[in-house]
C-alpha cells in the first residue's frame, strides 16, 4: 500500500506536469510548434510542386458537360488524384472572357473548378475544400500564374498554393494544367488561423459602370451601395460584417490613420509584385478587379489572383492593342497607371501619399529585385520548373500552342522579366524615370523593342 505522503507528492507532480502541457499547448506558437491548420496535409500532397501530379476526372457524360460549359453549372464527378479516388465531387468550368473565347474557337480546354464540399459540406481532400485547374490560356510558357504566385509568396503575401497536374478525363489525356488552391475556408485557416475573418472576391456586374465599391471607394453608409463586395463574399456574412467593412473603407477614404483599416505592410508587399508584373487586368488597371479582399477586425488586405494577362499582355487581341513592349518593361513603379484610374484606387493611391509608406514600398521593391532577380533565384526557378514540365508539354494534346511556340514563350517571358527587373532597379536608383509624367519627358528607357508580347501567348493562337 502506497503511503499517503508519497501519494500526495505524486499527485502534485502530475498536476504540475499537466499544467505545463496545458500552458504549452495554449502558447505552442511561442515554442516554435506550428498548429495543424497552418500545415494541412493537402500542402504536401496535391501541392507538392516539386513534381507533376496526376488527376483523372470521371464524368458520366463529358460531351454534355462541355456543351453546357457557358452555363458554369456544377456537375457531379469522381476525381482521382495521384491514384486516390474521391466520389461525389462538384465540377464546373471557370472563366469569363477566356471561357467565351475558348468556346467560340471550339476548344474544350477550359479552366475548371473542383469543389469537394459542393454536395457534402463535410467532404474534403485532406483538408482542402476547393481548387482550380488553370488551362494556361494566353500563356504559352505555362509560367505566368505559377511564377507570379511564387513571387507573391516570396514577398510574404498570403498566396494560394500551386502545382502542375497532368489531367485526364475518363482516362483520356487532356493536358498539363496548373492546380491552384482556391481562397476559401481551407486557405483562410491556413493563413489566418481557425478564427479567420472574411474573404471577398469582388467583381463587377457591368464593366462600364462606375464600380466604386469594386475600387474600394467609400460611397456612403448604406449597405446596398456595395453590391460588388457583399454579393461576392466567400463566407456567410451578417449586417455587422458589412458595416465593419464600410467603416474600413471610410477610414481609407479619409486617409488619416490607415493602420486602423489597412494591413499596410502586407498591402505594400502585394503591390510591389502587382506593379512589377504589369497586370492591367487588375485593381491597378481600368477594370479594377481580379483580387481577393480579406477583412478581419476591420483591417483589410489584398490577396493575389489571376495572372494569365499579366506581363503587358492584357491588350493583346483587343481592337486597338498597345503592344509597345518597351513601354511595359519600363512601366513606372510610382504611377502604375493613368491619373484618372489611380485617383480612384485608394488602397494604392492613399498609401503612396504617406512618405513613410512610400519609402517602405521602395524598400520592399529593392528587396524584391535584389533577392528574387539579382540573386539568380528567378533564373533557377524558371529553369527547374520548365525542365520538370517539358516532357508533359511535348505531349499535351489540347495545348493552345505548338511545342516550339512554348519554348519561344519561355524565352520571351524570361527576357521580359529580366529587363523589367533592370528597369525597376534604374527607377529605384533614379537613373530611369519612375512616373508617367517623367517618362513622357524622357527618352531614357530600357530598350525592349525586340521582344514581341504575342510570343507569350495570344488569342490568335486559338486559330491554329
């Protein structure tokens, strides 16, 4: 029989050990231990981007699915990822202009959305609820989205995971696609923790309307004034959520203490990459869309999305295209679009009016050019990636371009980025003009006239 004095000691020791473990788990982030939601299993499965994955999509009637693509309705399918099968998954076509163009030229190589929890809210792929298969439309190099997301992640911006995937439909080869983690619940948990805030995917219903809410302008205090925001929330939101975001936009509009409404550090990092890649089909362009907005406790930030028309290729295929590659390589980092557009983009414009944020923006740009390009990281990343996907592109049966055009696309993409980095370095050093007004008065530029933007991929490729 254990004597009571020993029993008391044992009990005290056990209580102390329990308290230590309890406190440790409460503050595990201070011990260098990552919580499970920050490293979900799907990260090292589908989104291991050191190899090409395989996905087979099983449809009962694929002809019907593609005939109805323009409707963007979900269809039930089975999906096999790297040999592991998942039934009752939602599948639909993705895109707007790209969908219409691909359909018009009678191709079935659409981008796709795959949603595990569409029919069962508890269904998932190792914690992942939804992802996109990007078809690399107008991207002969197969690199625009992949490399831009890598740049964003490199700069510490919350960014979707990506990996290359060889897709088959009913075991018939369909081609090489880029899997992209969709910013929804799993993404939010991974980046912002289990008590994450609200994600929005703002979009216009009429491209010719003012779309002030899409531009994140404060209009008034009425909830109905912001349909492009509130009709596009990724999560269920209530009146309090809506009023809180309106208040954030009001603070942004007043431009007195932006830290009460904006995650300045994160936003500046985002705009460094956004400006570098010259994506005019974005918040910093005439349409003002193609971004995710994250809000938590009244603080907003902008997250990356959709870069197939970046690197100066937005105008390709338009009635009056501007294909001046020298202009895009030297696109000014301090006024990245016209005055009438920038004055209506308060998240960028108002931050740049503050000297300390302006300086911080330049410091981050300097870091980006130095560490990503001048260090050799970019060159190695492109080399390793293109080597990994090369054999798949050679056999891609639905590709928008020939293999030779793909190789030219890689060369063009690389040279555009390298010259762009040289121009930004000159703009930062003051040896090249960094605003539209300065460039209008100067002939000093990095010459890129030998580069043809259409070699990166354009609508005319659909004719072939």
